[in-house]
């Protein structure tokens, strides 16, 4: 289901593993989105194409 969701949101690019450091601006955009919409870290990870939902709440 995760892969289907990523494909629906981002096409083939959503299926490519990403190993990256996220900029402070990007992190703030994700957190602002979650705060504004009350979405879960899992949904935010899918929408922002973050490879692992746990990345959103590790720090």
C-alpha cells in the first residue's frame, strides 16, 4: 500500500529510494504542513516523498 500511495502521489520518482539530508527549510515546511493540517507523520512523509515516516519524528 505504501508503494501504491507513493506512486499515486509522485509517479515513478516516488518509488526511487532517497538517501538525503533535508534542509532546515524543507523540515520546517513538513512540520508546518503537519501543524496546519493535523496530518500524521506517515501522511506527511508520503506527501513530501520522505523515504521513511520515522524520519519525520526521529529528532
